[in-house]
C-alpha cells in the first residue's frame, strides 16, 4: 500500500527480464530511498527470449512461462519492487485497448513521479518499442479529464528510455546518468536470478562500468562521489526549471 507521502515510480517492461538488465539499479536505489516502484511485465519473453529453456528436452510453453516468472519475481524481491505479470504474449506482442486502458488505470492509481521503459526505436525487437509506445500513450490518456470522469488524473511524469541492447541502431543517446554504485551488488544479485539468459550477466556488468566512467566525467568538479557503476537513460520529456 502506498502511503500519502510515499513517492512512486513505474517501470513498463516488455519481457520479464528487461527491467533487471536495464533499470535494476534505478529500482533498487529508489526503493532504498523509501519509494514504491511498480514493474509491469507485459510478457514473460517466453518465445523470443528463452532459448536456453527451449533447448531442454520436453519443454512446454507453460513451463517456460513458469520459470521466467520465478526468475523475475526473485529478481524483483531482491530489488524491492512490486511486480505484475500481464502475460500478453511476445514475438509477436500485441497491445489491444483492454491492455492499454489497464495501463491507464495503473498510472492513475500509482501516480508515478517518473516512468521508465524501452527505447522508442528497436529494429531488433519490436516488442520493446511497442512497450514504450504503450507507456507513452497510456500516460497521455491518464492525463485526460474526459477519460473515466471522476477518477484522479495524473500530472506529467517524466519518461525515460532505459538502455537498449544495441544503442546505435536504436538511435538511443544517454542524456541522464544514474549513479548505482551503492546498489550495484543488489543489481548483480538480481541479474544472476535470470538463469535463462546467463550470457547477459557479464555484458550488463560491463555496461554498468562503462556508464559509470561516463557519469563520473559528467559530474561537477566539486562533487565528492566515487562513481563506479551507473545506468544511462534517455530523457524523452522536457524538464521545467526555475534556474539553470
């Protein structure tokens, strides 16, 4: 249950492992600060991202889903996130109005301070860009007074695209770095829950180290932080300030 003063954040993940690789540090860092972070896994990634499981003899679709859910739930528990599995399918993923409006309801109930999802373009995985499209469209609908009048609308939570697997091809450029050094061990533990994609464990460790170097080079000269690990984000919405 969210308390009146508790800040909240929303992560829209196309598949059940995406939030771990790409936003695990952000989740753990904000939970550590007392936030409530909700993760919506639109699918388990049961068809397109579970090759290791499918190579096992006599594997079934339901068993793949079961394993993927167990892995993601264990990772979410380590990070401190609440998690929902919507099981809408992958490869291909399709989002109908029922799913879209369900996401609108999540926005209005959660009232997130910010939203994390995928890059807007991903020629290697159309599920990813579809998830971000849904996250943005649901956000707009949740702002509309005329949608389910009487419900509390949301403001304009900033939207960040977390890092895709192949950044250049996805036209993704980080303009925000989050220091996750203090929570890196939690993220690594969560990563190691994803046994079905063990080949990505060290890959995303290297990504975190690389972004840590970039983050350290972009902090002010008076900052006294020894950044080792970071996550990169591409902020898609404007920032409103009173001074620069």
